[in-house]
C-alpha cells in the first residue's frame, strides 16, 4: 500500500480539528443504509419515464404495425420474440442501473502496522456527513497521515471519488451522472449501464432493419393490406420509429464504446476530462473488464439480473 500524495484540488487536512467536524451532521444509521437507492431528481425521473415510454412505443409499432399484420407467421414470431427479449433486457438493465447504489461502500476503520486503512464493504454509499468528531477520533491519525474531506457533503472522501451535485454524495470511480437512468454511473452499477446502452443499440438496429423491410413490402403490396392502420398513419408511425431508432442507435453506440474504453483503461470519464494523475495500480484490460462484469467470464456478463462477483478484488481501496 502507498500513502496517497497531496493534491491541491482536494480538501486535505492533517489534524482532526482542522476538519471542522462540528459542522457535520452524524451519518445515517446502518438501518437507513440498507434502504433502496433512488435519486429524487425531477429531471432524472422525467428522463427515465421518457426512456421507458420510447421503448414501449417502439414495441407498439413493431408488433401492431409491422409483425401482427404480416402473413409470414414464422417471420413475425422470430422477430417478435427477438425484439421483445432484447427490449426486456434493456429495461431490466435500466432498472438495475437506476436503483443500484453506484458505489456501494461504507467506511470501516482498521489498523495496520505503519498506515491506517479504510476498508470498503458492500453496506451502502459513502456515508454522508461522516466527518464527525467521533469518527475522526476513531481513525487515530498519526503525524504525517492525511485524510480527504468533501466540503459539500461533509464526508471523508475515498480515493478516486468525486462529488455529484445531483446525488449529493461522493461517488467513487464516478464516470458521469446520467439523467436517462436517473443515477450516477459508478463502480457498482457500470455493468448495468453498459448493458443498457448495448441492448438499446441492438433493438434500435433491429427496428431499423424491420422498418426497411416493411417499407419494401408495402411498396410491393397494397398499403391497405400491409398494416392494420390507414396508410398515412402507418407512414407517420414508421417514420417516427425510424427517427427514434436512428437517434438512439448513434447515441447508445457511442456511449457503449466510450464505456468499454473507460473500463479497459481503468480511467473514468471525469478522470479523463480533468486529466488527473494516475495514482492506482495498472492492470490488464481483461482484468479491468472482470472487475466490472465479474469473475470469471460467463454468460452472466450479459445478464442484468446477475450481480458481478468481484472475485479477488482488493478490499482496501483507500489509504489515509
């Protein structure tokens, strides 16, 4: 273990009294840490609802405009099953990304020979307001040791953590706050966000292909026979779906690519944007992928219902 260097961009104090613990409220109890994670942000909630509505609209057009009126029952059954399976996985991934604590850690002091470590355990987010007098005294800081404090949420700040003004918490390995999932993308829910972007991109591509084939079919046949709706209504619904699918295909494909690159390089979007100095151990791309999706590689990597098994991940992430 190495002692974290001093960085001017962070609030660093060497003595407990300099942390001004009297200005901090006590952290939430352990019982409250076990409650469901949900960000009460109006904009984020609206974006999340819109996301689900757009998926339901796409499913409506695919089923009732294109597949149900089709005379090819095998074509309709295969494409309907495939599209709805991918849509279900996309919504499940979105649900997990939205309701999963993005950092899922708590601060537990433990003593070692020459340095003092704060160990992470899956018992909730970075405790808000834990820079209290009692907690700081329990750290038993020695001369030369440093702790990081966030002045916004009054918490002792883990390494590689950034404060989110929407979540009002410090999020470790925070990539960005995404209003579409109404949550921060952090180390504990990045898998679900990556799966969400991947499945949305896949259903968007699938919808575009089916719209193209349906237009060709309608041009060759009578428009009144290729859909249960009137020709003008059918054209409008298909054009809107085509525009939606193309827009989200481009957007989610780019997001998926940037997230995979971020995982492979073990450098979050904020760290890349701020060009922060790398102070953590460098690992292979494959190890970085397993750190996010779980050990070992399996089909569970593609499942939003499988919680990643961190395997041999080092439980000691923060040195003071």
